[in-house]
C-alpha cells in the first residue's frame, strides 16, 4: 500500500541558484527531489532519506519518518531553509 500523504509542514530547501526555494510537501516529492535535483555533496543521510522515502511509499514506514530523514539530509547538504 503506497503512503503518499502530505507532510504536516513542508520542508523548504534551497536548490540550484541562491534564493531558489523548493517546498517539499510529500514523500513522493521528497523521493523525486532526492533522486533528481539534490546537490552532488551527498552523504549517508541522503542515502538514509531516500531509503526511508521508498519504504514509506511501499507502506513500511511513516510519512513523519520520511520528513525527519529529509530534514537530516538537507542539513547534511547545507540546503535546509530554517
């Protein structure tokens, strides 16, 4: 069962150009962002976030876990907008 409920609060990241913000509102959107437009300075938290998102979409983890993992990956890559 696919779980793609919206995040309680969007995660805002700055990707690409300075001042270009992206509001990530769901696990599906987070997974797509992590796979396609994430900065190249990816570390273990990026891998964890992508794995968590995929497990949420497969119905094994919660949307809240995906959001938390995305925030940690964004901090690691220094793209989280507070």
